[in-house]
């Protein structure tokens, strides 16, 4: 399934692009404030709509760097999976005492 902007309301789309702009500027306080809107969200802010708009806008913004970014995010995903697997093994290992 390909996310479509038709799944996002205007407020959801507005929040999504604001989050992306804050992320590019490295403004973590503004990102946190924007994300807090979702935790106490009014009916017109559905998380799935914001996520769909985030993905669509991100895809629009990456243009020529698609393959490089895909490799970067794939590597990050594999790293997180490896870290999680290592953590799972540690928690299953009996503690020596």
C-alpha cells in the first residue's frame, strides 16, 4: 500500500510538514511539542493520517538521494534488529550468581 495524501486531513498534513521542518532544523523541542499534539489529539488529528503525510512528504523531499537514503535506513533497521536480538539473548540467559 502506498500512502496517499488523500488519507491525511489538512491539519494532519500541516502537522506532518511542520515536524519535518523541525527535524531538518534539528529543533527537538519543537518536534516534541508537535508530537505531543498527537497524544492529546483532537478528532481531526489521526496518527495514521500524520504518518501517511510524513511518508509522502519525505518521499517528495528526497528526490536525488533515494538510493543513498534507502541504504542508510536499511542499515539502521538491520542495526536495530541486531541490537534487539542481542538484548533478547541477554534477557533469556540465566543469571549467574
